[in-house]
């Protein structure tokens, strides 16, 4: 597949087979992440790969965080559903921005701009990983529902910087149709 075909074929996958993902494939995916462009070539990404028995702990921590969210009377959104998807996936990678600060802390204007640059860079790294995963026969799900257990997961990961997202990977057990997109005419303005 050429790049455009890969971009067109990618889907969020929410049903995974339990087959493990070979280490060399994971290395290739992570390498693709590191090849993304980044502001000032800061490469503001750190990847933490969770697989094997550690997945069970991750799911328990995620559910604890969601329970805390619910106890505070807040809507857990789609996080419980997403946790079920993460539970099936053989691998989940957490993506952190080591320059970013905790979202609850006050941000200066400079910090906000730095975050804008760094989070764009991390997004590019994530998309690279998703596309290469597809080329290697894997499905993926980009996940921000981890924010419902933000503090719990960060502390479990032993980190204090900014968690940007998680991505679950595995061999797909579904082939969803393309989800709708707004046409270019609606989202682009030519001047
Ligand atoms: C930043 C970001 C966060 C997302 N978080 C979640 C999530 O927590 N749970 C989930 O099921 N899907 C999540 N998604 C997947 C989107 O729902 C999905 O990309 C969108 O519906 C379009 O579908 P497609 O990826 O198959 O084209 C996320 C996607 C992005 C880019």
C-alpha cells in the first residue's frame, strides 16, 4: 500500500485477537513513532509498552480510576467500554510528553505554547505508529479515555510528566467500514 492507501484503509479497531505481537513488530512500530517530525526536533515522546501479566494490573488501575470519577458524580463517558477493548488487546502503549506538566497545574502562556508544539509532535508520532501497525497487519486504537484514570495510571507507570494518550495494538478481529468524515469543502477555506 502507498501512504494514501494506508491512510485510507486505517480504522480504529475495537476487537482484537488474543495472539501476541512479536517483539520485532513492536520495535518497528515504536521506531516509526520516533521518526515523526517534532518542534525543534525535541522528540517529546516517551513510550511505555504494557503487555503480558502487566495488562491485568493496567486494567485494574484503569477501572479504579473510572470508579473514582463516578464516585465524584462525573460522567465516565465511553471509558468503561474503552477499558473492555484495552482488556482484549495484547499490547497497549502509553505515550507521555516528558516536557509537559500535569493538566491540573497552572500553565503559563509559554507553557501552553510549548504544550501545543509538543502535543502536535506526539500526535504525529502516534499517527506514524498507527499507519505502520496497519502495514504490518495489526489493528490499533488511539485512546484518550485513559484520562478518566489519569492520576492512577500515571502513578502506576511511575511517571509525573504529561500523559498524552495510549494506543492499543493487536491483530484485528473485525473489519469495520470507514467512519464518516466531513468533506473538505466543509472544513477548508481557500483565500
Ligand atoms: C485523540 C484521540 C482520542 C481517541 N480516544 C478514543 C478512546 O478513548 N476510545 C475509543 O474507543 N476511541 C478513541 N479514539 C478513536 C476515535 O473514536 C476514532 O478515531 C474516530 O471515531 C474515527 O474512526 P476511525 O479511527 O475508524 O476513522 C480516539 C481518537 C483520537 C484521535
